[in-house]
C-alpha cells in the first residue's frame, strides 16, 4: 500500500520533495480493497492525544524495554561494581596495633598550620562620594622643532578696494531692486487709482444723465397724467351737467300735472274737508243712527210682541177650534 | 546691523521666524520684528506666503498690546498687507476687523491714522465697503468729534475718514444719510485744507445720489456753500462741487433753488474758462454741462441758456467724445419746446 515511499522524487514543476507529505492513514480495513489512499480526518483519530498533556502518565512507547538499552544498563552496572571492588582491594594502611593510634603528620620541609578556622577579617572599601573627576592636565607636548614667526603686512593679502567692489555691487543692486519694486508698486497703485477715478467720474456723470432723464420722464408722465385726469374731470362734469338738465326738464314736466292730480286725490281721500260737515258727520249722524236704531228696535220688539200675541191667540183659537171640531163632528154626525 | 530691525533669516524661514519672535514679552523686541516685517511685506511673494500661512491671526493679540508704538506698527503692517487683493480678502475674512474698529478710539494719533489708512484701503474694494458699512455711523461720530477740536494736525484723520465714508456711501448711502451726514459734511466744506474740502465734497456727491439725499441737500444750507466752492482754487474741489450741484439739480426743488441762487452764470463761466486739452478738467466740464442740462429743463433756466447757446454749441466740437455727447444733449434740452 505504501506506494509512495521515502526517497520518492515527485516533481510538481514547482517543488521537489525528498519525502512527499502524505496524510495519515486510517486503520486498515482488511475487507476493503486498497486502490488509493483512504485517509481519515485526523481530528477524529483515536490515536491522537486530546487535551492537556502535562499530567498524563507517559507510557513508554513500546511495552517491552528495548534490548539494546538493557544491554547498556547492564554494562554500566558491571563497571561501577568493578570499580567498587577495586577500591576495596587497594592497599590501605594496616590497622594500628593495640595501644597505638595513627596520627597524621606533615612531612614537608616547612610545617604548615592546618586548622579549620580560617582567619577572616572584615575589610571595607568604598569610593568617595561626589568626588569630581579631576580635570585632565593639559597635554603639552614637549617642545620640539624650531621656533618660526610670521606677520602679514598691510596690502599683502588682498586689495580691499578691489575686493569690495562685487560685494558692494550686490548690495547696491539689491537695494536698488527693492526700491524699484516699491516704486513700481506705488506707480501701479497710482495707475489703478487714476483708472478708478476716471471710472467714478464717468459713472457719476452718466448717473446724473440717467437720473435727469428719469426725472424728465417722471415729470412728463406726471404731467400727462394730470392733464388726462383734468380732461376726464371736465368730461365728467359736462356729463353731469347734461344729466342734471335733462333730469330737471323731466321732473318739471312730470310735476306739472302732478299738482292737480295730487289735489284731486287728496280731495278724494277726504283730506280737504269742511269742519262743520265733518263735525255733523262725526258726531251728529252716529247719534242719529243710534236713535233711529233704538226706535226701530222698539218697533221690532213691539212687532214681535204682537207676533207672539197673535201666535198665542191663534193657537188658542186653534185649540178651541179643535175642541169645537171634536165636538162638532159629533154634532155633525147627529 | 540696523538696531531698529530684527535679523531676518534666509529663504523660506524669514517670515515664520519673525512671527515667532512676535510672541516675546519684551516690547522693544516685538517692535524690531514688526519693523523687519514691514520691510519684508512689500514683496508680493512673501505677502502671499504670509497670508496663506495663516500668520495674520497672530496679529490679533498684537492689536491689543499695551505699547502704542507696537499697535501703530501692526496697523502699518496691515496697511501693507491690504495693498494686494489677496491680503485684502484675507483681512476681510479673518476676524481682524473688530479689534481694528476698537483701535479707532485709540489714544495715540499715529495708531489712529494707520488704522484709518487700513480701513480706507479696505473700503476701496466693494466687498470691503460692504463689510465696513456698519461702521459708517461710528465714523460719522468721529467726524463730529473732529469738528469740535478744530486743529490743523487732525486733518489727515479727517481726510481718511471722509474718503472711507465716501467709498462706503458709494455702495449704499443710506446709513450716512441717516446719521445726518449732509449737515455734518456741509460744515466740513468750509475747512482750510483743500484735501478735506475735496473729500467732503466727494462724500456729498455720493450722498446726493439717492433722492432722499438730494432733498436734504436742497433743504439744508449746503447749496450756497457749494456754489461758493465752485470758484475754489483747487480743481478737484471745483469738480466735486459741480458734481453735487449736478445731482441736486435733478429734482425740481433743486432746480428752483439753484436758479434762485443764480448758479447758471457761474457754471457757464467754468465752462468757458477751462482749457480744452486739459485731461483732468474733463470731469469738471462734464459735470457742469450736465448740471446746465438739468437746469435747462426748468423754464427759467431755459430762458437764460437760450441766450448762451453759442457757448454750448462751441463745446459740441470738442475733441473728446463724452464732452461732445454731453454738449449735444444740453443743446437739445435747451431748444426743446413742449
């Protein structure tokens, strides 16, 4: 199954591997056929350790110790044992006889005091605080060589008047340039000023002209309007007077025969009356009528009474006649 | 080396270094640095670098300094900065205007004069005039104060004040009119110095453009003074006075008053006196012609001018196109019949 083995050089065009990376193989399933790699997800592999590993018991990778390892250990043990044995076999001083003691003695030329006490003294050392570093002395090299002197006389190095010319030229040139600039600026300003002034003058007098014409127009239109208004007034007045005259004539004519008509109507309405006649009518006649009424009333009453009397009489006579009739037929039947 | 100037570094480091020196506590040191800066600012390149480097904000503190010479030097520096349009725009857009206006009431006169110079330059720009419009009442107040102490040395301040006012009024004359400008300027017309008179007449000319101004000019006692100024020695004063008369004569009341004050012969005299080739008297001729045109619309004026028609006709053959046109209009108006 491991068709891709170590040392397989597979060129991808970009990269060559001495050992091509390959995924972890899943546990071999003997039943299935192996045509290609069947790799499983490494996260779900049972062989992968999960979680913290600092508290785990680390089992040795193999259950049995490696035989080579054990061989080495055995050899080591044997070597140490051998050394021990040799140490013991070495010649040592024999044990002291009875009543005697072994003492260590120095046999060198000069005796040394061997003691465990080590003489120790305390010693302190401290640099002075705030001590400035002393200034280094001036390094004056030893004098060597010959003494030589020199002096520059006037006029030897350079000629001042000649040398100062270019500097002066530059200075003067710059000053003049600056001055020219300022003068030009002022001239420009003056030019602008003059232009502005000319414009202002033109503007003023054109303005005056415009205003004058405006005023003229205004005056003319006002005048015209006034004239027109006047004319209208005149016309209106004429019309009014004409109407007044016409109205006057008409009223006169109308009123001419109004007067007799009025009089007649008034008279017919009884506004012109004779007071005596009125008085007679108002006072006398009602009384007269009332009296007449009374008299007539009396007559009526009298007539009525007469009527009732006659009625009574006739009824009585009728009754009598009826009685007579009842009597008379008897009489007649006989 | 010059002891009144601080040393200047080389190349690009000159301006930043000097500005850094301005923070020092000693006033003399600051003065020296300011003097060097004033010299340097005449160069447009350095000016551009100063403005774009945003160094002008540091001048804010200097404007409130205790030492008056430091303050006046700072104003001089600003005066140089406003010589170019980029500087003007920077000053207008920065917050330097309020401290500047405070300096107007400063105790030292050189400081005041420099401040006024700065404001004057700013007012020449239309955007600047717009920003300075709110200052006009304050400036008028200052003029009034100047009136009280009638000294010769206050002239330069007056001239600067008046020219600033006239520039602002060019944009909008109403604030100046509202603070009683006409009568104040009328008083200034009688000052000794010709510059003051010239500037006062110029401001009056601006103020008399709106109708309200014209009416005020006619009502006040200003017209006789102006007509007196028409015979002044200085050409500019005459020109400006003629301009005011021209504007005032447009409304009917102005016409009547001018005729009443007998201004026509004066103007005609001015016309005939000017030599014809003089460039600067062109404005005077134009204004006089226009004033005469306006006056000719009134019947009284027309009658007077009909007699003087040949004089006007002579001006129609003048070399300059504008004068010719103005003269032709005048002749046309004079010979117009309803």
